[in-house]
C-alpha cells in the first residue's frame, strides 16, 4: 500500500531557554542551560531544589480565547501549550486553510497537579469522620470548583480544538515522558490513514509545584548532588546522578503532503516513520537490556522503509539517570550495529531539563531545526566519560554537520516508548 506522506509545516515551543523556537534553539546552540533554583514553591529542605522553570512573562495570559472561555479553565501547562500552538500555526500559515472537520488535535498532557495550599484548604472542611462541609467550602472559602476540570488530561486537546475550531479527531496521550513523541506519532498515523488532512500535535507539562515535585524526590530519581544548578543535568557523563525536572510545551502542525503543497505551505521537514512499544517490565524501571527501546527504534525505521545505515543523528532521550543513559546506549548499539560509534548522539535535556510530556515534542522540533541549519545541538556538562556509555555524544559544543535523517527517542516512566524517524525537506 502506498502511504500518504506527512510533512511538518509549523513548529513552536516555550522552554526554560526561551519563549519561542528560535530563541530556544539559539540558546541551546550556545550550550546554555535553563536550569536554576526553583521559585514556584519554597524547595528548602528538599534534597533536590532545582528545575527548569519558564518565566511567567514568556507566555500568553490566555487572551484571545474562544467565546465563553475563562482563563480559569486553562491550567498553566495548557497556557504554555497555547503559546507554542500559536507559534506553530502562525509559522504554518494554517489559519482558515484547513477544513475544521479535517483538522485533528493530539496532545500529550497529564493535567494540572493541585497546589499544596488548595489541598490544605480542602482538609479544613472535613471533620475526619466522613462529613464534609461543602456549603462552607463554597461560601466561606470560595473554593475554585474548576480545579477538577484543570486536572483532567483530556482538557488540553479539547480546549485547543475549541481555540482552533478543529472538529476532527481529538486525542489525549497520557504516557509520561513518551507522551509528546507519541502524540506526534499518533497524529501522523491519523493523517496516513486518511482520517484527517492536518493535525496540531505535541505536548505540555507544568508540574513544578510541591505536589508534582515531591513524588520524584521520594523516588530518588532526580539529581541531588551538583556543583551548580546549571551543571546538574549531565546525560551520559560518569558522574550523572539523576534527572532535572522542567516545564514547557512543544507543538507541531502536521499535514498530508499534497494538502500542504496545494496551499503552498512552508514545509519544515517530514515525518518518515514512527514506532512505539512497551517494556512490559517494571513501573519505575526501564528494561535493563533496552529491549523496548530497540523495538520502538526498529519500528520507526521499518515504518520509514529505511535501514539503520541511513540514520545520521540520534536525538537521545538522555535523561541523566544512571539507568536510562546506559540502557539507551545499549539500544542504540543494538539498532545501529557497528555504525553506532560513528553516528552522533546528543541530549537536549542537558540544557532544558526533562519537561516530561512536553519533552519529545520540543526535541522533535529542535531536530527539524538542526537539520535545516546543518547543526547538531550539544550534550553539555559532559566532563567525565563513562566506559559503559562510549558513543559520540557531541560533547559540550554544537557541531556543524549536514544531516538528513534523525531518530528522536522518548522512553517514558513505566516503560512507554516512542521513536520518530524525521527527515529534512529540500523541496
């Protein structure tokens, strides 16, 4: 069967490095870090006190929403996504160019965590014996009943569809660190299958409050020992000790090729293939052999109809945890064979931190930008080589390299895996 080809006509992002894609890429190309001491809540007393926060002034206050939509409906993560979506749709010139019924929205999102203040407030209106004072909660406390709405993961695609007027398929991906990549992959499949002609796809995350942060602290998954916040995320380095949590959003506009050509859309690149898998192993650990990662990467190449020798760069998941970096290195070797040592690999998370559901979408957009500019973004903070992680990780400085085919990896907490095979567009 011949496949409908799927291209990217727009991308946008908001990250700890910048309010848009160009600023983020420029800062990353200089090897800058967006990690600092947390300000959204007081982290004193916690073993990890850092993260990749987005300044409030870098994203929209939710103005220009559909009629009847209050800003109270839009949680912080979704407002980050709205800013990224505005950039992506503006770059794609898609406004009014896609029939509403043929426009899909697919978003990786986990909803909003409650803040500690609201949790404390709720517990002041119970006697601890199953009797709740709801009238007091409503009247005296003025509790915001829309909190339950903002915590639902399906809120992101639903509200973005209302903003866009997109009446096609509407999907929410809830798959931890793989969500942004899988959202792009599922949107790609919808277009391939002819169920829509275009899609807004990506991911968003804002979980840097105490309730969202403390679970990972208790798991001891985050960096606790670091000389400075900016040096804490160090993927593939022998002294790596955990990931650094961040927030942000990434959005892509995907279109069927003939549809994009017919309206003379600016094509930024092509989705060549997509693979996904499950480790079917443990909730908190990846499979030590990288078996699930291997399945996803091989599936993406098979879907693209390409052999491993065509891969010229791997945008790694690269979280800076002892286990992930080792198993991803093993998986890359398994997939690429003897060429693994010649193919550059780097991790954007060394500069951006780990934006969970947003990470894969941001990294896919940065991969397209790197192909357009013939530039590989670096893995910063790479100082102490690990003999077990012995690939070319593009250490510390960006590298000018002409490249056309990229694998972009996302391997999620709980064993969710996604891999995109991305291609440069030369017209």
